[in-house]
């Protein structure tokens, strides 16, 4: 559901309110968030259909409800995706209860007054009266008999406060031991978690709120109870690589060659290997230089960060009539990877300019298994990239397991016990790094990527100018 972009008009209407609470999502409501989708449903359903809705959930809170039978909202999901207010220095709203809760005046202003009139109970569970949202891993109850049967577990097994999938990836990577040494929380503030799958999320912590235009957050207590989190993102990463490679006329040939190789490899590992062959044929010292005359912006599904501009679109410069073969496919594939890495560099630049201190990327997700993607990312950003010991595609599951361990500890401490330190201790104890990919310090390569970044920024600016011309 996150990548369903039909609520564009509703997101624009919400942004145009200029409500102060929008400052916690970079000043612009994303059409990927839940309130514009809710507003779209209200706008497009019949009154009878709308009235029959009992509860609207983000996935973490739906799963919590199925597991426990109770409405026990996650602080992570409601704050990050629903504009729920929790914590100091969040966007002000006159209707908040004790500095937290659903922003009833905001809901009325954007056209969801009916929900506000009924104590917001349609959103994720119980309303503002007596509601409490829960920290990551905080014990909130036990598995019902039916849930235990469905999952093959024991009834009463502790259930912890949920987190969004990307945040589970951050929990599974940001505390990773390196060379057997666990980082301190202060050191973890210098790490950014990059979860790369269909889309990508960039999560970085701070001990104070740092507001960045175009970046979601800062969100208080959505991972560690006393820390703020900022979230950058790219709406299409693995999805974009799949889309562009599968659209190329040589894709089927690449799949056949990959399947016929010994040992059999994925089509993307085949392309990784083929890039080295093409670079050797052209006497290039690095495969990066294959795209010297081929440039791309990766905003085919809009720009989530750092511009928060859904209207942006991808673009390619350097097309010719001789690229319909395997060599051309490999170069297109490489250009896509480079464009995505340059997009991450733009996000890192916005975060660092605003005051974050980032020194290391902790990567997870399916793309972390792609050796060319990881190396290009390190070279483009000039940051070391840390690979998780769990294997990149398992880090989100490991993060969820860490929350499960915390849920057990929290259950022993009893209701209302402090959560301070529990999650971080579990992260540092249960996660580790498997490898660190260092950035190439070659001055020629660094200058090459600096120039590529300048071109990407120029292409993005040109697109804005093109749009202005066409709107005249």
C-alpha cells in the first residue's frame, strides 16, 4: 500500500493547510503516508461503505491486534505515518492531550472531522481518551490462543510494541558489533541505517530534534525511547533496477546466460560479471567509467527525499542506437545503480548540512547482497558500508527478533517499568557486522562521481524548468 500513489490530490490539500504539525515530516505531506490515503477513501467511498469501517490500521498495529486481540498502537507507526504527536518539540496542536495524541484540529482542517468527532477511534484502535502508544519491544500482552495456534507458538508468549519494517532493519544493524566491539549509543549516532529493497529508507538517530526540509521527522521515541529519528527515503530502488533491466531487449538473453553459467548465478550477478568484461574490452581501470557519457536521475516514482516532490520523474541522458545488446544492458544497469547511490548522497548531504554527523552506512535489505551496488554506494558517498552478520536480507527479521527479546525482558520488569536502555542493550548484544566495504580513495574516481553528482543536480533543475515551461 505504501507505493500506491493515488492520493496525490489529498496529499496536496493537506500540505496546503501549512499546519505546524507538518514540520515533523519535512513540511510536505507525502502521498505515501496514511492520512492522505484515509482521506482518499473518505472522498471515494459511499457513505455506507465509509461508515462500515471499524478501524484503519498501519500493518504493525494490525498484526499487534491479530496477535493480542487488543488495540495497542505502536509509537513507531502512529508517529511516523499518521502524524500522531508524541514527545517534546513536535508540531503543536491545541487539541493534543498532555503533549501527545491525535491532532483533532488538524484532522478537522484536512477534512477528517468525522473521525475527530468520534475521539479518533477509527485510527489504529482506541482514541485520545486514555490512549497510550507503546515503545519498540515494550511488553503489551501475550499471544491469544488463536494467534498462538496460527503461528505454532505457545499461548501467552510475550508480544512487544511493533515497529515499521524499515525500523526493524535499523534495529538489526545500527548496534552491530565490529571486530567484536559493541558501539556506544554516542557512536551509533554517527551511523545511518540504509534499508534497501523495493524502496529504500535512511534512518539516523540524534539526541535532539533536527529538522530537515524534505526529510521525514524528527520523530521522538520511535526506536530508542529517548532518541529522535530522521527518515530519508527513495520511493523506488530495487523496483527501479528491475523495471529498467527487464524493459531492455537483451534482458531475456541475460537471464538465459545466467542460468547456463557454472555455477548458476542470478541475472544481476551475471551483469556484475559482464560489466568487468566490458570495462576490460574498453581498457578502463574501473567499471564506473563505463557511464562517462550516460547519466540518469532515479526519480521514476517521484522523489521522497530530499526534495519531497512526487511530481519529479526519472530521466536519462546519453542514449544511442547501439545499446540493445548485453553490453548496453549492463551499462544501463550500472547507470541505474549509480543514480540510486547519487540519490542517497543527496539525502546524506541534506542531513549533514542540517547538523547530523554521519560517518558510516549500515546497510541491509536485498540490495545489500549485490556487491556492485554496495561498492558503488561506498565510492559515491565516500563512507564505509557495514554489512550485517545476519545477511542483508535477514536484518529486518533479526531486528524484529531483538524486539521480541526486549518484550520478554519487559514482561519480567512488569507493567509501567522503564524502557530506558533495554532496546539498545539488546541491539548491541545480539547484532554484529560481517564485513566493511571501504570507499575507494582514488582521486580520479572521486572527481568522476563529483562530476556525476553535478550532472544529476543539473538534470533535476532542468526538469523543474521544463515543467514551468509546460505549465505556461
